[in-house]
C-alpha cells in the first residue's frame, strides 16, 4: 500500500500489507487498520509514522473493515466459506 500526499501527489510512505481489501481509520487513536488475505489478518499501524504495530489473525479472507467510534472497536467481514 502506498500513502500519497494529496497536495503534491508524492508517495510519502508504504505499508507492507499484501492482498489489501480495506482500510479503517481511527483518527482519535492515531491508528489505522488494514484487512488483508495473506492469510486472513488485520494489520494495525500508526497513522503518523505508518509503522506496523501489530498483525492480528482473523477469518480466512477478511474483506470489509470498519472502525466504530462509539464502541471503539474494529469490525471485519469475512467472505471465505466457513470451515
């Protein structure tokens, strides 16, 4: 994933996620969350530095991802068939 400066169009950073499906932003927490299928995981990263903070295994193929401000939780929706 490349991060762009919208004013200049320059690439200002990269995140190592592969097979990215979605990104959720928790601005108040300074965190971003990326749903990946490499295998099914969510990468947690620092919004300011883009440093990867953790990688959490979730379902086999998480597709949608969102951050719920009220509950302060991240939700993913998996499109892979259950095992």
